[in-house]
């Protein structure tokens, strides 16, 4: 199985740096999180990074122009800092699209990660 380290290295640009930064925030927020890659296919042979704790918390997909962090139960999370800027009308999930040069509010993002883990555990 591909590791998240391999995905970050293979990107070799700002998306890898962003994914590495986000990964660090997730690991700091929830040290017991399980990291995996899923959904390998011909068009995405390295797969998609995922972070779970008592269920899936979020995925970290990379596209040419963005890194998309999808929280699978995002619609149930309090997003007081309005980090979610994509998949706003999806029934259950919510996402954060990050483009080159974007900064993320680390504290607010870590609160979302912890809230997602708490929701999974409840």
C-alpha cells in the first residue's frame, strides 16, 4: 500500500507541502488517528490519504489546482470559523478547498478534526 509520505513526495510542489502541513495539524490534534491510503485506481495509482478514528474523519484529495479536505460528517460539525468552502449543499459531507498560497486557520481546523473524532466516538 502507498504511504502518505509517498504521495507527498510524488506531488513535489505546493500541494505536497500543503498536504504535509495539514497532515501535521491532524496528527497534532488527534495523535491516535489512523492514516491510510484508499481508492487506488488507474487514474490515481497512489490513492487518497485518509485519516480515521472510530470511523473516517477526513480525506485529502489532490487536484491540479487544489487540495480538497473532505469531512465525511462535516454537515454535523459546528464550523464557527467557516472553514468549509466546498460541498456546502451535500447532504452529509463538507469540504475545504485549499489553493496555492492559501493559509488555513490551524486552531479552527484542529477543532474541526477533534469534533469529527468526537462525533465518530459518540
